[in-house]
């Protein structure tokens, strides 16, 4: 298949700083695990190609900065997003508590796109967010993942197969 014929989709990757978004993408691209944390400034776009039984498919992954100081720029990165991943760190409760904010911002700009919720770093022993606790809280006027059709996924910080499985959902 020629490069121009390959179906290509814009995937927005969001979540708090330090949740492992960049490592998640680079692990799939290079097969290597980046041990040192370097904050993303603004956005980085990474093309990920997957080979399926229907041919190759490309996701241009917009890896966004999770730090609050870049919040004003995010809407521009979300525009024309066709799918999204909201990532949180299972060893940090605050990153999970911020998931509804990321979801709200995505839906405000992108409306009705497929979104996957990904709990990262499940291979670390000091887990704070248990799998059975992963739901949005109705008391805060937020719907449960099931109600808004957000599948949950967990990823090892060093895992490469996890990345493939998440993108297969889209």
C-alpha cells in the first residue's frame, strides 16, 4: 500500500504530566523504554503504524503536555481529533481524579469521538488506584465509563503489546 493510500487518523493522547504518555508512544515506536522523565512542551506528533488483516493503518498520535501551564493551548491540539486516549497513573490517585476534566475538555472540542481510558504503570507494586475503583463518580455530575462508552484499559509502563491492543479498539 502506498504511503498516501494508508488510512490515517488523528489520535489525541491526554492526561496529567508524568503519567507515561510519551513513554507509552515511544515504547511502541522504538521498542525501548525511556527511564528518565522529560516533560513534553506543548505537543509532539508521533506517527504509529499498525498492520492489520485489512492492511496498514496510521495513527498520528498528538502527545499533549499534561502540565497545567500548557492548558490554554490544548484546545487547539484537540481540533479535528478522531479518537483519544485519556491516560492516568495507577500509582497516583490525583491523576485518576483528573480524568473527568480531561474527558470534559475532549468532548467539548471533539464531541462524539471514540475514547479509551488507560491506567498506566500497572507493573509497579505501589498501586493506589485499584481496577474495581475505576469509574466516574455520579455525585460530581459525571457519568460512569459504561454510560459514556469509554472502555478501560491497563498498560504496563514497559509493555509494547498494550499499545497495539488499545489502538485496535479504535
